[in-house]
C-alpha cells in the first residue's frame, strides 16, 4: 500500500483531488492538480463555528450577493471537513492582481460592507434584560481594562527610573483615560437611545473585513473571503473593526476615512445611536492595552525600542481617532442625505 504523499491527501480525497504539488502559504495551501489549482484553508474553527460560517455564506448567496469567494463542496456535498484538530474548506485559487482604480481599496470595501448590511438588516425589539446584560458586560470589561492601564501607570510612576516604554505611556496616560471615559459616555448614549426607541438593528457582520481578506478582479471590484467570524451583531461593531484594521492604509488622512462612511451610508445610513456605538468602540484604548499586555508578557522576542515604536504608533492612532470620532458625531443629517444622492 502506498503511503500518503502529504498530510492533506486524506482531506483532498473527499474532493476527488489528487495533488501534483502542494505549496504552503501559512494557513492556506496552494493545491495544483490535473483539474486546476485550488486553495485549501486550514483553520481551528469548531463544528459550531464552521456551521455558522457556511450558513452566513449561504444566506448571502440566497440574497443575491455575488462578491464572496465561493466555497467548494466535497463529493458528498459537505462544505467543511473536520479531522479532530483542524477544520478545512476549499476555494478556487486566486492570484492577487494590481489594483488600479482611483477610488481607494478601503472605499470599495466600505461599500461592500454597506451592501452586506443592507441585505441583512433587521430591526429587533429592545428586550431590556437581554441588552442590559451585554451592555453591563462590556462596561465591566472596559472598566477592568481601564484599571489595568491605571495600575500600570501607578507602578511606573513609583519607580526611580522608568523604562522608555513606561515613560512614553505615562506621557499619554491622561489622554488615554479621557478616551476611555469618552468611550463609556458614547456607549451610555447608545444604550439610552435604544431604550428610548425600544428597538435596535442587527446585520450579518463579516467580522474582520480588510484588504488582506480581499481579492480584486481585473475590473477592480472586490471579492471577499474569510467569513469565518461572520455572525449577527450591530453594524457598529463591524464598521469599527473594519476601521481599526484599515486606518494604516489611509495614512491617517481623515478625509479619506470619512469617505469610507459616505460610501457605507450610500447603502445603509447609520442611526444616531449606531454612530455613538462606533465612536465608543473606536475611542476605547484597547490597542494600547494590548501593547501593554505584550510588553509585560515579553519573553525576549521584541526589544525595548520595538515595544516603544509600536506604542508610539498606536498612541498617534488614538489621537487621530479622537478627532475623527468628533467629526462623525457632528455631521448633520442633511449632509448625509446629500451624500447619498
């Protein structure tokens, strides 16, 4: 009996694919066969997560959405395969093409996010007990993170000689605490407006949309992939996630970021409470907290100056977020209506 040529042969058997070569691109394997070239994605999704992932794609297909990279079924009609430790799915192999449109890639992606949200938007009754639990849970998590940052600042200030990282953090500690307070106030405003209206909106969220999860066609139109984190949630969370992952591509030109919102709202105008929730997510200094976590847990993989550089970049981003979110809230409704015409 011949031994399997690769650990993926048993997976590819379910697709009747017999590889001539398999190239490793991290989580994605490029599989070349007589029937064509395919992308085999290796993930750690659970059975429940993979079911939700496929359900999201089927829902979009049913609604006529055609900008998602297709998932190919096995010969038995399954769309994901589990081998105990990993979950796999298969797609056509796609090569990256040069993007040549005048509109930025993020503007195109913001439009797609708006299309997906428009297709799937539903108004939910505001069941106070359910929303209150999520609201209080987020408040508690933010307050805990805020206390951790304050504790880090206090410990640094008690030292006779602070490290460059600690000194950089201390210089901006007050601004970060003010941003955490602003995030809390925006979140409270969202909650109060939903309570007043007795309803809120949910959409199918991609979960992690950015240019690394996109291919562009020769016509510069985006094809989206990696819906592994897709699920029902408020549009604000998906937009905030998209912004966080995409800010660096805008080179922090605020006018460019505001165009993302204009493009998005051509498909689904944001409600006032949703704008407050976007601002809440963006203002909370979570990226700084992650940088502090990494600094405290460092096992020698990064040098001090590398930690400082990362912290400085994120601090610059947070200052710009502060200015940006102020503009998001004060944009008059008349201007948004005009932008959609």
